[in-house]
C-alpha cells in the first residue's frame, strides 16, 4: 500500500511512525514533510494547501490511501478533491471541516442541538461588538471566526483589552479574513481536557484524554503557543466525566453534523473545560491535535492504518480500537524566543533511539538536521505511571542540543498534583 500523508509537523511525524507499523504499508510519502520526517517517509516539496499539486502527485504515483492531517487543506477541500479521483482518505470533507473552519458555525451548531458550551454573541460589525463589550462580563473571550493557526483567541482581563482585541481582529485584520466575524463568549473556569476521537459518522470512539500546556513559560505564564508539551491520560477526566461527555457532547455532535448533512469522518477533536456546572465545549478541531497526537498515538495498541481504513469505509463499529494502560509525556523543545522572534538554522543533536517527533527542522545542504521553526521537536516517553513517563521524557530531553534550545521544565506538574 502506498500512503500519502499531507502535512509537515510533529503531528504528521507521529502519524507516520504509527502507520509504518502496519506490514501492508510499503511506501509513505509526506507532503511536504520535514527534515526529521525524511527518516521515516519520502518527503515531497508540495505545500499542504496546494490542493492541485497534492492531487496531481497522488494520481501520478497511484496513491492507495491519503491522510490529510492539518486544518487548512481539510477546510479547503483536499479530501473532496482526492475522493473525486477515487483515492480513499482519512479526514473530513470540506463541508464537515467547517466545524473548525468557522467558530460561528460551531457555536451555532451547539446552540441549535443543545450541546453544552459557553454563552456567546456573534458580531460582523465592529461598532456593535465594541458597544457589547461596554457591558459584557469581564474577563471575556474574543475569537476570530476562521482559522488563525491556533492563535485567534484572546482572553481579555479588562474592557480595554477586549476592545483592543476586537479592533485588532476586525479593523487591523491581524488574522486576515478570519477576523471579519468574531465570537465574544463568557469566560469559563476549570481544568481543560483534550479528547481526540475516531468517527465514521455512525460510530464515535474517543481516544485517551490528554492535557496540553499552551503557555510559553513555566507556571503557565507567558504567551500562548501551539503547545509546549502534553501528558496523557488527563487525571481530571474521570470515567464518570467521560460517560457524561459521551452522552451529552460526543454523540450529540456526531448526530448534529449528520442532521446538517455534514457527516464527519476522520478525527474529531473536542477541547473541553470541566466547569463547576459540568463539561463544556471550548472548541472543536477537525483533525488530530498538535502536540496531543504525540502522546495519544504512542499509547495506541491497535493498528492505526486499520482504524483509518475503517473510518474511510464506514465500518468503525467492527474495528478494534484499544489503548494500553499507562501514561505518556511529551516535552516540546522550541527555539528561544518562540512564539515571537527566534533564529533558525542551528544543527540539532538528539538521541537516535528515541520517540522524538520532529516539527520545525530541515536537512541542510550537508545533510545535517537544522532548526527551521519555533517548535522544533517533541520528546515523548511512555511508562506505567505518569511520574515515570515525565521523568523519562525529561531525561531524553536533556540529550537534545541545539543553539537556543528552550523547553518548559514543568510539563505534567499540574497533572501529578491532581493525581495526589
């Protein structure tokens, strides 16, 4: 089987390493991939948003199965275009990917079908939004409607900060057209949980839960990032809460998308907050989370390719999806200065035998692996206990070296405190 994986980050590296375990898989192509992925797949310099280029490559190389991993190509219709060529895919079609592509759509969907989420208002006019903020409860949350590389959300602690966020999105267009419409919603409190799920539109199977660490600095301080590390499972996500989420959120979301004629097939990600009033949906993603994938897939005992094929063929109910007991920890090693200004081009030293997922690195002319992004790699370890997984992950992280390497030193600390 020839498989094509669209994307080029740590998430895609984790997916490719899992797909390689299936003996049916003979070749994997990554479009565009990266310098680290090149050790596990053939990297092809076609961008993830180049739908025509992706389709031409798939056709020419007789690809048997495609995995479209990032949000942009999913929203742009990569799966629709590949399926039109007769190539089976893992990932939702464009009309279902809108669940992440438009926050206005997803909030209205939840309201219509009674799925618990934060109270909200939608605005397409800046002056109306600014007037609303004058009396809205503070803190408040302002979200750009469209995709914004995970950065289109501002938690405003003051009315001034809220007004500035509205102006920067709607007037200054810092997220381009993604900020033409905005959502202003109530600020919720409680532990956050990420739950990825496999669904073929008829059956939904949640994966092991995880806890992301978004802030750049220790103690959950500093700017929001794409994620500085993760642990799984999330200790706040008890069996009782999992049952409640399945009944009130997961299955109702799958059914709501079917009712709207937007059947979702692929990985549906639930970003949840466990409030004093019960679980609430903070966000949906139409794909595997990053870096959550780097802790979830190493705990998957069942075969990933078999599951992905079952999703595409709509027979997930007849397919085993099993996760091993134990825990996983991923520590992200970033370029100093991320998520703002940082330098790249530094040679990377890292242990060869580790579960390291490469995100922002490329091969230099001499063949050395050098930094090329903000989040450079994720070091993942699994163990019977969370404490041991964290210790092992940090021991391996100490063996990673490049100029300006930075990582948080407290990944999993909150989770350990919750367990005690």
